[in-house]
C-alpha cells in the first residue's frame, strides 16, 4: 500500500490482517497504515524485552513468544488478536527465532478462574 504523500510501505502480511475474503480492505487505508506503524514499532520495542527474558529467565524462545502473544491478546493491550499475532510473528523475524503456532486465548465464562499454567 503506497500513496503519493506517504512513503511507508505496509507489507502484505499486515494487509492480510485488514483484508476480507474477497481481498478488500475492511478499514480505510490511512487507518491500516497507522495501525501498521503502531504494530511495527511495538514489535521493535519488544525485541529487547524478549532477549532479556531469554537471558534472565532462560525459558525457551517458544515460551517467550507465546507469553508475549497471550499478553497482547488481552483487551488492555490496545491491539486486536490478529494484530497481536502479526506483532509476535514480526518479533520472531526480528529476533531470528522460530515462530510457534500462536493460538488466541479462549475467553473464560464470567465467574470462572482461568486454568492454571501448564506444569514445567
């Protein structure tokens, strides 16, 4: 996506987040460009955080990426689940890590506690 006034190229991988089954944008181009800039910046900022987690806590690269994805999938993050998946996929590219399959967390019925984390 280009236009004469803006030199920012939105990659096809991000365009897919805002494209319907018929290949049409579901949002205005300016809005998609703005969201892309935000998501790309966030992925870049998360590089240092992910590296720190890897060196301090020493979990696997997969676990770090899955934890970051789970955090971004919350309503408080300010990004959609599709954007969260794109951000973590981009983060894996920036880190040169294998990106795991990223699953959106299942919503919990009201009043139910989330399941405990898996045992290590």
